[in-house]
C-alpha cells in the first residue's frame, strides 16, 4: 500500500498498514471498546484516521470493510466482525439533507442491478454501442459488463490493485480504463479478456482518473492528484503529460467536444479548462464564485459546458466562446453535492450525491425547470454517468455496489 493519494480518495474510511506515530495519536482520540486496537493498528498510513468520522450506515460500513478486504488491506480474519461493529457503533452516518423530489412532465423509471463481486465499488459506468452497460470495479480490480436485457453480468479481472476508475470504448469495441492505484492506462479486449497496460512515463503521474477518446482515436486522461492531463497514442503507445497551470487544481471530469478539444474541470479550484490537442497548451476559465468546485461536466450540442458544482450544490453553465455564465441552486440545496452528470434528450440529468436518498435530477435548459426522482434503495453514490445509444442515462452506484439505468419514457 504505497499510493497514498489514491487511497485517500477511495473512501471516507480506508484502513491501511501500521503507522506508529498516527497510531499513538489515534489511541488518544478515538473511542474505547472492542475493535479499537485493530482499528488503530491498521489505520492511518494512507489517509487521516479522522476520515472515519464522516460515518456510514451499518450496511455502509459492512460494504466499506468488504472493499478493504478486496483491496488486500491486512485486517486479521478473526477481527473483521469486531472491527465492523466498532465502526458501526462509534461512527454513524452524519446528518444529510433530505432529498427534494420535484414533480414534472417527464416520465422515467430507474432500474438497478447488483454487481457480481461484493464490495467492488463500481466507480464509473459506460454505455457501449452494443447496448451493454460496463463498470469499473475499483476495489475488486475487475471490469464488468451487464446485459440489461437479461441481467447477465460478466466480469473481467485486471491486475490486482490496479483500481480501475474511468473507462471508455474505442471504435473497435476495446474498453480502455484508468488504473488509479498502479498509475497506468489499460486496454481490455472483451473478445479474449487480454489486457494491455501502458505505464506512466513520469513517476509523479499518480492517480489516472477520467478517460476519453477523441475523434482521431487519441486517448486523453486526467491525473487528479498529480495535477496533470495526459494523452496516449494507441498506435505508438507513447504517453505525453502536461501539468495544470494552477497548483493543486486536481484535473477531474473530462470530455471531448465536437471540435476534438478536450475539456476538463479542476476539482481543486474554481476553474474549467481546455487543452490544445496538438500543443497540449492548457487554457483555464475561472468561474465567478471562488468557492465553486466543479467535479463533473457535460457538453451540450452547442459545446456549452454544464458542470456539477459539488461544493456549493449548484448546476452551472459556461459558454467557453462568449464567457457567458449562469448557475442554478440544485433542488436539495447547498449540501446536495451534485456529481455525475450527462446531457441527453435535450436536458441535463445529474445526481445529488449527498441528499438522502440520492436523487436523479433533470434540468430543462429551455424552461429552466427542475424535475427529480429518488433513487430506489438510496443510490449512494453516483460518481459518474453515461448515456446509452438510445439516450437513456446510466449510473454506477459505488457504495450500493450497483449499476443503474434511467429509462426515459
């Protein structure tokens, strides 16, 4: 467990290898009781131990423990139950804003499927041209393919502790993905199950994150904690990297616009940026509110950027050509944490990831009206979304270990 940036991103509470100095502090600061020695012994190497204070429901903590075991965190087998009980008792879910459900003119239903491996933490979904829904099993080190017509799921293993994160399909049907923990870009051939890995040329290029393919077949990706954006030429295998002009800007969500220009959001700042596909020069656009933290984006048919302002609970619109900007408070309020977002069927569809339960929100840019639906079972947490060939949004719900389909009537 050497990749601290990844594991601090992975969960609100991931327990890792011993770290004596932090362990001593934890002995003083955390509640007494059975399970505390195990918690102290394995917590703190990869993230601050205080992350556990964010809390989960009992089922959420059971899932988090399953995730950690999948990722080979060394929890003694005879202590798993005791540790789980300790976390459930001492770190309950913190208060969350109630979901605001708004009625509207559009009819939609939400279908969900449990993925095959418990504790997979499905991070990103992908709707492929053959009608399947793929997902990255970030903590099971697997890619999964769901046939929504039959419910059949097939999983493809990648190298252990790869931590696959983002994924995208190329014109030949190969599935490309970012390997968060092992700092690589991977390509899966679904016909054979063979995986080709492309390592980063710079050891500082940690945390490959979101991935996209442009009209010329070039693979683009963000590297959040490295503060970099990269491109990979599949023909030569060459990887080029460039650092964001703003320190600690954390390049995050990424899309390619109709002109072949990569557009990305900077989750560590209040900026949206483009990168020249030839020179790799980055141009940044500053959002008006300094507290804005755009996490994901969607592009309208006119290439206007729509973004989920995670920190403030807003949906935003920025026209890169004119600089025109407008924003709207999300229905469930400033703590709703908008996250995964797509543009389809003439509207924005996105998730409120901290509302309880999570919601799917539709925003009509013509009327500027919201409509929303509660996700059955809670929905936690839709970190990204995609769109099927017939225009329906798809989701991956990481804590619930599910993938979902929003069927718009």
